């Protein structure tokens, strides 16, 4: 089966050292990376853990013992040493199959990244689906939430048992709130304001665990109080972390793009524009559609239908975009949201459209 991206469960790194100095240095970096290592003071204790550790870190004090043990050669092995390691260390490191020798503290950031990659994986990042409204009240947030929830329940979009692990990002600070739409506004967890000042590498596993959840759907939303748009470096860190540990990232973007929105669009695999089927809405959406064309090549249209509106095909032709799905103006959907039941509580056209978005854009999303 072709999947979005498999997100394996956490695999602890293995640290082999009897040096208190080396142990203290690596534990500090593990804490920064959000990982918990298995620590062995000798090779005998490490032998069983050696094949399945995400990353093996060998202190230079234990290097000769590891070399003598003739353990099975494997990838992702690093040796840690002082700023000026003994030249002999390089030869022994090569003999045990080490990828590199890191001098601490100079290479702290390199080891921190390697520790996080060993747990979260350094393979293909999850695809990003951006959803944008062509005008106010188009229904982009509803569709974004429905697509995200549909993916978590669909076994065809991942090679794991059950549905996909999905991160839903509310990137519209002036919207109604995806957490409200999903009924998790009172659920404890991180919001954008808690991530202010975040930059650089962020642990994807720690982020995912700290967010409000609906089953396999993690939700990053805004506080209800004063809103300060997220800094670009914060958005980059959050998106990179989310893509490492989830199968899919769905982002709800504002139609008037700010810098954070541009950061997400620059990384989007596919973009969906949601537009009502009336003349004024199509006119307003034309400028949005032109702006999106400069960011993504894989852009699709979802038309929200009302009584006596324009034909969806005409809307698509006018905007020069392929029609992916249509959504009816369904009072049952609004009622389900008002009752806090979420976008998939009833069999509505939004639910069907979410399925069609995944079906049509699936090949571009990595399925």
C-alpha cells in the first residue's frame, strides 16, 4: 500500500559510556531534543539494545571495548569526544562503523539534531495540505477540519493499522477557532501563544503530545484572548516538527496572507481554495486564486453551493482552477458544530467533500 508517510513509534537512542562527564552532556542534549535514552556503562549491557536503537552514541571512553566486542555493523552510530580528540579515536570510530566523531560542546547542536532524528526519523516529511477561503464565510475552516478528521479514520491513507496521524494547524488568527469547531476549546494543551519565541529544532513528538487531540488528530489553535500573530521562525519550527512525526499536516490559512501564512504555503504540497457559488464571492476569490498560483502548482477548487447559485463548473472555469468537490449549504452541519459534535458527526456534504479532496489530491499528497 502506498501511504502518506509512516510515522513510527518512538525508538530510544542508546548511549554507551561509563564517563559521568559524557553522560551528563548527552542527557542534557536528550532533554533538549525531547528524547529519553537507554544508558549502558558497558558493552555487555548494550549488546541487546544495539540493533534496534534509533541512534547509538558511544563515548570515547567506551570505544575500545565496543570495537573489541565485534558487534554487528549498523548505521546511525556516532562517537562523542572532547574538543580535541586523540587522533587514534578516529581510526577506532571507523572500525566500529561510526558515521562521525562529534566534539562536545562544539557539536552540541549536531548531536541534538541527530538524537531527535533517531527517534522521529529523518526520512520524508509529511505532506502539507493548505485550505484557503476565497472570501469571508466560505467554509474553509469547516473543510480543513473535515479533511483532517477523515484522514485519521481512513486506513487507505497510511500503512499503519487504523487511520493516519494528522496535525491540524489553525493559521488564521482571526477565524472562529478550529478548536471550537472540533469541540476541544476547553481541552488542556498548547496554543500558539505558548510557542512564542520558539525557533530552531522543536521535538515533534513532544509537540504532538502537548496539543489538544481528537483521537489521532492533534490540533494547534489560538487562544481566545489577545492574539499576536506567530513569528515566521516559530511557524517554520512548528511545521517542521509536525511533518516529522505525522502522516499529514492540514493548515487553515487566512485569505489575506500574512508572513506566517506564506511560510506554510511555501511548504504546501497541495492547496484547496473554497469559494461560494455567487458572483460577488467569485469576484473576491479571483484575486486570492491569482495569489495562490504563485505559491503552488497543485491547486484545487471546492465550490460551496447555495440555491440558485452559479454552476460549479462555471466557477471553476472563471477562476481557472480544477474542480475537486462541491459542498452544500447544509443546516445539519451547522447544527452539529453548534452542538460540539464536530464536522463528521452527521453524513453531510462536507463529509463527502473531504473524502473527495483526499481522493483527488491523494497522489500529490504522497499516497
